[in-house]
C-alpha cells in the first residue's frame, strides 16, 4: 500500500508485479483488498470468474486501440445483465492466428459486416426473430462464400441489411463493454476460451435476465445458455490449474507482453552485442542530442521490422545508454519526440521517473 513515489524506484527491478490498488482512491483501498481476499477464498468458479473479470479495467469500443498487446482473450458484459451483484459475462471470445485481437474486436464493434463477425450475426438473428421477419432465412446465408453469393446473392435486400447492420452496431456500442487479458499462444487461447465458456454454461445458477436480448435468438444454444456463444458450451470446464493460470495472465500478463512483445528483449540484446563488439558501456557524458539520436534509432529499427508502434520506457533507455542520474533529461526528450497519434501509457506526478512509458506510432513516421 506504499505510495507511487516508493513504487517508481522499485518496479524497474521487478520481473513480476501487480498493483491491485492502482488508480483507486485511498478510501477504496480497504474494500478492494477485502474483495481480493474474498476472491482467493471463493470456491465457486463461476463467481471467481465474475469477480476476477469485473475487477479488471473496463473498456468500450472507443478504447480498442489502447489495448497494449495483440494476442489475447476478451470477456464481454451487457447492460442490464447481472450475476451475484456483478455485471454478468455474456460472451467470451478470442482469435485464431497471431496478432489479431484488436482486429477481431473492431470486426464486432466497428465493421458493419455480420458475415465477418459471428457476434454481429447472432445479434442480427435476435433482432429479426423478435419481429418474426422472414428475412432471417436470407440473413443466415454466409455471403462471404462465393458459391452462396452466386446462388443466393439476388435475395439480398441491401437497404434492409444496411439498416440492420447500423442497428447492430448501435446496440453493441451502446450496451457492450469488455475486458481483455493477454495470451500469446493460440492453443492456450482456444483452450482457456472453451474452459471459461463451459464453466459458466454448466453452472446451475448462471443464466440471463428475463429481458436479455439473446432470449429472442433462434439458436437454442444461445437462448438456453445466456451466452452469445455456441461453440464450447459442452467443452471441458476449467481445471483448478487453468483457473490459476487465468488469474496470473489477467494480473501479470505473459512474458512477451511484459517485454513489450519482445521489443525490449531485442533492444537489450542489440546493446549487449554492441558492447561485446568493443563499444564501452559508457562512452563519456551523453548529450541531449545523443539521447535524441538513440531514441530515433530505436524508432527507425522498429519501423524497419514492420511494427506499427513501439513502447519505450525511460528507465530502459537510461540503462541502455549507461547514463547516471539523467532521468529528467531522458523523460523530457521522450516527450519532445512525441507526435500526433503517440500516447503516454504511464506517467507519474513528476513526469520524470524511471517508469515513464510512451507508445510511439510508427505508421506516420
């Protein structure tokens, strides 16, 4: 429960850390600690999952680009749905292939194409079923399939679909919020996704409110489960070890996320290699121009690797350049290098600590 001034000097030396009280007012500290104690003593997995995910930073569709990792699992909540006094989980999802988490979320919330998002498809099904609209039969057809498009494309009512897609988008943006946690490996993502879905579906007390939109779904799996999921409902529930793994990932992330998706490790290897080649670890007192050139070098190297952004931490730069007591200068130049589209991911009241973290957008550089 120490203050940020104490933490900022300690965190750069820790591999695994978690700040459960970060962002909370002092009056919220004790209730939050009591909640965490209850979480660890709770034996009901459905309640544990809800306590865990309700405690993570809540996001909406406008915050998708702020997610600092590219691979993970998302947990969705819907306005009006509750479970044991908490927001009820209504969908669990992930992505196949690597580096597609943000794209998958944009497919749901932003891109008006239900054939590219099963979540949008299911919301549309519920809307059409509510009004007994016969167009539901056409809506069921996947027009991304070229053969289907040739055979049934003439049935498409473009005006109706445009209106329905807009209605789906409004509903999702107005009613759905979510949390995420990073999971690097595809096999682990798919297994944990299935385990969460099955654990909730098989729990006798888990279910929707009487007003839940999904009750109108023509898909019995959705209406009966209370989840906007059809796959994984009858899968293997989470084991105790898998539940602990989810807690770990939600709190600490995975190795590549903590290491800035591998970027920090690569930078450190580059520095070590250059020193091995005969460069001194500290070639005298560095100037402000040296710092600017070093940061620019990191940005350009990341851009050449094809990365869209890179996260830089002041303490890392300070150490990599072999500097002493120059943190204020490092931070000042990091801010100076910012352009439109860049984002400060972490700062402190002074703005000049070893934990200042800035995401530099490389796409317009």
